[in-house]
């Protein structure tokens, strides 16, 4: 997430969310790679998936807490960015589904998520540009 | 919505950081309110009024009327 003048509480919650996000990235990549490339006993495969899901749940809870406790301007910027991301994800997913019927290559499930992440970042940037300016000392 | 936040803060010789700390918000929020890019929530407006020991309508003016 972009950091433009967080309160100490928002900075702490932001770091907690970032840590969970990193854990999600690591466990997701490891689980994807290991499950695709190796033949593991079934319980280990299930444990890897469960670990990735636990990290995803932790990230969702951490972000919810970050939003709930956020400084009100930060919350407004984040909610608008999430709106942009959700809208872009919906337009891309539904729009591309029509394109697939017209012969475009099949999409991976992850592609819609990637679009949402890109537009979430773009939405935050636009929000900070819209509402903030250099602060005085 | 127009407001007198910058003027009131300057009268007390507070920095944006000082005011932000008293209000429990970020400096960016104080800055955005002062530059009228953002209107505060009602609870924050009450907190601002309490900090300056004024009524809300002595600080905030709808449609720029004072």
C-alpha cells in the first residue's frame, strides 16, 4: 500500500497487513510450485493448501482491521481505490468473457485478480493525488 | 464547504502535526481539510470544535458563506 502520512496506528496496521500479504505470496507460490512439480503424499498437499488459505484469511482480517481503524481520509482513499479495483475487475472479467466467445484466448483465473491489484494501486495513487498535497512542518 | 481551520491553527501557532495529534488523525487529513479538498466527518468536526473551543458553525461554513 502507498504510505502518505499515516498515523502511528495506521502504519502499524499497514505493516501487519503487509506481513500477511507477504506470507500469502510465499505460501501461494510454494504451494502452487510444489503441487505442480512434485508428487507429494496427499496430507502434505492438503497441509500446504490449508497454510495458504490461513494466510489469505489472515490478510483479509488484517486489511479489514486496517480499514476499520484507519484515519478517515485514508479510509476514504482506500474505499474509492477498492471501488476502482472492483469495477475494473468486473469489467475486465465480464468483458473478456464476451471476447473469449469471439475467439480470444482463454483466461487464467489469476488474471482478473491481477487486474484488480493493478487498479487498486492506481486507485490509491489517484486518491492521494486528489485529496492530498504537501503538508506543512 | 469553507472553513477557518488554517486561520484558527495559525492564531494558536500550532503546526499541522500538532493539530493532527490532538485530533487523532494524520497530517494529510488536516492538510486536506484546510485546503478544502476534504470535508471532515461529523464526529471529527465536533472534535475540531472542541479543540478550538468553538461551535462547529464558527469553523465550517456551507457554500462558502461566513
